[in-house]
C-alpha cells in the first residue's frame, strides 16, 4: 500500500525517523511493518521496521542506516510515497498487575518502546538504554525513569545495559516484568536474567525476513515448542522459551 | 474478452497464473490478500509424508534482484496438511496444486497416493530437486533414468494431473523433460531454484548457514525462459514456466517461449496480490492486442 510521507528527518546521530499517513488500524506496540525500498527489483525484499508510533493518522518508523536498503530509504523525501505493508506480528503484552515495567533497549531497538510508552502513558516504566556509544542512543523516550549504558563510556555507565538492569532495585521483585528489543546478544542475556530471577519477560527478536507474513519460512526461531516464525509467532516471544544457538 | 482458460492435463484453470510452491504458504495465508478464485491455482509449500523442521538459520539472503533460500523443505507433513490446512483451503474456492517430495522413490509414491485421495487437491506437482538417499544423494531430477522410473511409478499411483517440476541445476534439461514425458506425467513445471552461494566478506562466512541455497527472483528469469523454451521444443506435454516473473511482460515471455501457464514465486513476498494483478493484466493485454485466446500465444516465438 502506497502511503504519503509527511515528515522524514534525522534524529541526530545515526537514526532517522519517517512519518507517513496511516489510519489507526489497531496496530500495537511491538508489531512491525514491511517497507518496500523501491519499485524496482533491486533491492528486492521489503525491510522489516518496528512501529515507533501511530497517532493522529500518522505512523512513524525510526531506522538506522545499516546497509543498501536503508541508505536508499534515507533518500526519500516528504511528499513522496512509500510502499508499506502491515502491521504484522505479535505485540508486547505486559501483565496488568506487574509491579514494575522494565524496558531493556539496545540501539535502534528502542523504537517500539516509544510506541509502547505512548500507548501506556499512565503506566510507570523504567528504561534501560544501551548502545556502543552516544550516537546509538538517539531515540528519546519519555520513560518515567531512564538509565543508560555505553560500551565506550561516553554516556553514563560504561558497559552493558544488562549490568545496569541487574543493579536496579526492581529486580528484587518477582512481579516485575521485563521487555526487551535489541541485538541478539543483549536479548539472550535478558532471557537468561528472566529465567534466573524468575521474572516474566518478553523479547522482540530480529531475524532475516523474506515476507513478513508467515509464508517463506525464512525467519525460523527455535523454541521449546519447535520452530516458530519470527514474523507471525513473534517478533515478541515470551522469555524462557527460546533455544539460543551460538 | 479473450479466453483465458488453459488446460494442464485434465485440469482446467480459469487463467494461466499460478502461485509457486514455497512462496504461497498453504494458500490460506493469502485469503485476505487477494481473491484466490481469480488466480489459476496456487501450489502448496512442498509436502512430505512426515513433518520436517528444515535447516538452521540463516536461511535466506538477498542478492541482486533475487534471493537465496535454504529453508530445508520445512513443512507440516501430510497428516496436518489434510486435517488442519485442507479444510480451510477448501473454503477459499482456490484451485490447489499439492507440491510434494520424498527422499526415496517409495516415499514419493506414498505421498502422491495420499494426496491423490484428498478432496480439495486438484493436481500434484512433484519436486525432484531432492537428493535420493538410496542412491548416494544424487538428485532425482538430475538423472534421466532415475527420473523416468520415479515419474512412471508415481504416475501409476495417481489419477489426478501430475506435474513434474524440473531442476535447472543440470547440464542439459532436454533429456530430463523427455524422461518426464516418457514416465507419463501430464505436464512439466520449470524451473526450480538455481544453486547459488553468497558470502559476507566482512565475517567471511556464507550468508546461508548451509553454505548453498536456491537462487530465485528476477535474476534467474533469462535462464528460466531458455529452459522453458528447451523443454517446449522437446516434449509435447504442457509446460508451466516460472522463474523471476514480476510483470505481465515477463509472463508473456514464458508463454511465447512455449509455456501454457506460468507461476509466480518470490514476488509474492514483495507484492502479495501480484498473482491476481498479473492475471487481470494478462487478460487486458490480450484484449488490447486483439488476441482472442491466450493459448494462441503459447509457443508463438518467431525465429528470424
Ligand atoms: C521485526 C523487525 C523489526 C525491525 N525494526 C527495526 C527498526 O525499527 N529500525 C531499524 O533501524 N531496524 C529495524 N530492524 C532491522 C532492519 O530490518 C534492518 O536493519 C534492515 O533490513 C537493513 O536493511 P539494509 O538493506 O539497510 O541492510 P543490508 O544489510 O544491506 O540488508 C541485506 C538484507 O539483510 C536483511 N537484514 C539486514 N540486517 C537485518 C536485521 N538486523 N534484521 C533483519 N534483517 C536484516 C535486510 O532486510 C535485507 O534483506 C528490524 C528487523 C526486524 C526483523
Ligand atoms: C523461500 C522459497 C521456498 C521454496 N520452496 C519450494 C518448495 O517447497 N518446493 C518447490 O518445488 N519449490 C520451492 N521453491 C521454488 C519456487 O517455487 C520457484 O520454483 C522458484 O523460486 C523460481 O521462481 P521465482 O523466481 O518466481 O521465485 C521455493 C522458493 C523460495 C524462494
Ligand atoms: S518472514 Fe517469511 S515466514 Fe517469516
């Protein structure tokens, strides 16, 4: 479906945000869309992008210029059309009675949490935002409490975002709920923390996607219940169910 | 309006556009994306007697105007297909080509016989790009003697139209097309994916965990058109042409090369309603060009 781009700008640092027309079709935080880069066949496949907001008839995505597809995407201008399919996949579904909502975000993986917070303004959320350096922390989210970690120490704590999470007092509480999106290593660490601390958690996984709607089987995720598709059975999976491969 | 109906053996299709195996799930996933009754048919994901988990990740990567996949023939198996998928598929009113494979001739025959008995399966498409575990892993589709034997034994077991899907990973496709015809199949589909490989130069790892995978998409189209032409000029049975079809012109190229029908694969991922659009555009193209019957285009290549 072709949608008109209303705004397309740099967020400073490595990320860009694109807003295009989209009706409020009930899309939920954690879900994603598939963006076609061009009408030509190269690049061929659509690129999966998390929904970073849906409000007042506009959908936002926030992306990192990572390779050829996203570089070409960055050249699109406001007023032009972008071909987007979705929304696809599962969403974050934090339990109503959770004592604390802890959001662990790695780099551009913070994008879905912007939408999550916007849709849950009245729920208190603590953000843990990590990246290699300052440039990777470019998404600003109005969390009720925010902690940062950078591998080079340029912002707040030097080290991994999961270390900051472990130091947080809420971790002592079994009724806390952790949600995470970011690189695989981070997700795996969060998964292990959830299991060890017996805290419920949800992880949003990134896999290569051919279609985004369940038919190519390119996005298999090994779980305790056999192969699942990241695009329809995920991207958000329950912590403690993934079989990680090295 | 031009006649769009084509025949594949005893099966009549409303139009020549079929969705290709492995790119259309079990059809039901597309029920909200297009009108399944407006396309000729769809082919299911390749089915085997028992369910299969498939290959480790990563299974796909993008290449110039194409992609490589190594899904490993993951599928739900015939039991779940019959009890869970087929009842839903029947409700859509779609024409169904059941794509299947095995690791031994016995498995092929058993799978084919079961599909032949299933209500709601209109035709069978045999994927022969699979290693024969009894013959040291040589692909069924690469040896004419093996292929003719396999085709003949499956033929004996089924009454529904039997299509054999040829692999392009052979030096000469013509003896294989001949073997399929001699074995008694109703039609040939060509081509399956081309064996390919792609490397991440930074990590020096193959982009696909299993190193090799099947290349598909617009990149393979000229190879596919050539092979369809070779098949069509070798055998009398109808050919279903596929490989990289993206536009109505691409579909026409296959028809003119000698295909009676076409399949659209990878592009279903990019544009999920493409089969319906191409069926519609093909009909409009015939009308605009004053072609009364789409079958008149088949094999109409003019050589100088
Ligand atoms: C559910 C989901 C949500 C995502 N949300 C976002 C988001 O909100 N913002 C954002 O910046 N990125 C997001 N990504 C990652 C994003 O899809 C990739 O960065 C992007 O596809 C890279 O494309 P490229 O052509 O620039 O890179 P290239 O490396 O040139 O891409 C080559 C191929 O690999 C695939 N690919 C490359 N990196 C990834 C990756 N990390 N995950 C999946 N496929 C990849 C591409 O889609 C393409 O098919 C998400 C991925 C998934 C699976
Ligand atoms: C992800 C993927 C999975 C496929 N799975 C099957 C399969 O299970 N059985 C089969 O016969 N062909 C399978 N194919 C091959 C396609 O049906 C088709 O022959 C090939 O992709 C060429 O057509 P295209 O270029 O239009 O995609 C698969 C192709 C892709 C891309
Ligand atoms: S991306 Fe195709 S099945 Fe998930």
